C-alpha cells in the first residue's frame, strides 16, 4: 500500500493518545434543553479537545461524521496549534503565523493537523459508521492517502463530486472550477450500506405504463438482447403475429430458451399491441428497488450549491447574512 510521508509524521501519529480528556460544560443560557448533554450538541472550542471530550460517551457509537476542514487554499489564515514536542512543530507554534499561500510548509502543517483528528474520528465511529469530508484539489490527493492509512484502503467508498457553482467563470485563468470533492470512507465497508434515495414519482409515472392492464401494475419495456454472443442464447423467436425474430448480429438473447418460454407463459414478454413487435421483457414498478442508489456526482439542482446556500441563510438571518465569529483554533 502506498504510504504518505511528511515531516514529523512519526511524532504526530500517537498525539491523539496524549491529548487529555476534557469535560463538556453546558451553557444553560444558550441551551434549549436546560443543559442536557444527551440531546443535540453544538460545541465551541478546539476541535481536537472536543473530539477527545466526546470519547467517553460516544466512542464506537457514532453512525455518521461530516467534516469540513480548512481546504488549505492559502487564503484561510488558519494557524497550527497542536502542542507537540517536536523542534519542527515548536517552530510552527513559536512563529504563530497564519498558514497562507507563501508558506512552503503549509501541506505538512495541514497533514499534521488532520492526522490525530481523523484517528479520533475513527474511534468515535460505530462499526457500521461512515465519514464524509469536504475538500478541494489543494489537499484531496493527500487526504485520500492519509485516510487510506487510517481507515484502510479496503474501506474507501467513493470520492463524490459536488457541483458547488452553477455559473461558468469566464475570467478564470485555466478552468472554471465548479466542483469540490467529498471523500467517503466507512469504518467497515462490509458493515455499512447507504440509505436509498426516494424515487421520482413523476418520472416513474411517465416511464411506467400498463397498456395491457396487467394485474401486477405499471411496467416498462426492457431490452431482451445483450451485446455479448453465446450460441446457447441464440435462438429464433416467433411473435404471436407470426414474425420470426433473431437477436441482433453479434448479440444474444438475455435469457436461455427455457427461461424465455416461462416468461412468455407468465405474460412477462411484450410483443406490442398488435403482437408483431420485437419481444421486450416487462419490468414492473412494483418489483424494482423501492429507492435509488446515490450517485457519485451531487448536481446542484439536487444538492444545492454555494449560491443557493447563501440565499437560504438570508431567508433566516436577513440580507446581512451571518456575521462570522472569531475562528477557534483548528
């Protein structure tokens, strides 16, 4: 397996074990549940300390984690703050300079910041848990390799593309960047299965019909032929109107002759209303998977984009949007 190496990796690898456990203190004045820590929590503070504070109560119990780390574009101004006994990192701490595009060590700092946090997140996940991390091209390749080391390459699920912008930027120097990535790993991929998305009822109503009033309900036509050839699956079919049909040249029928005859007897082959059309298997809406498998591209019309997010925030907070509070350490 490829190994990602970077300065001080050996010193930071066990850092999450040395971070002390901390107590989460409820702020009753800002709570809607009188400081009850068993309900939804919004925690303000250093995220490494926060993750360690969650461990006693939630270790191995979290089903899903979404992380939105600094993308390390060089414009965010985040500061490395993990106190590790390493000359390199002590220098980073001593400098206290924001990580920007001129920082030649910014990728090293980012990886040293991410590693202990990802290790704690893995411990928080349940066996059937999953983690999603938003990122862009600045660190996507590094992130995937790092997560492969921590979670195991075999638990990689997908790198999802999110269409974050709808409009083309014609002033871009090279390409109009319209997407970000969401890297997805499971704690144990064999134990995790994504939920299905709701089917589009309007599309189903357009696609699935019932011209022969089949008691099994609406259906759509499928293709009886496949592009590979097999002599066993190459046989003539006679339609009810007497036309003899063969599979297209170089193709075969999808089913052996016995299976095809069983489907005809069960009214699962459609020859058209005149009985003279090429045979088509009937695929019933009642028998298809009652949900849609998620796609690896999140289009903006389904998942929204940065523009629609700003509009939604203004609906809640007015035209001024939300004022940005001072950023806690990363």
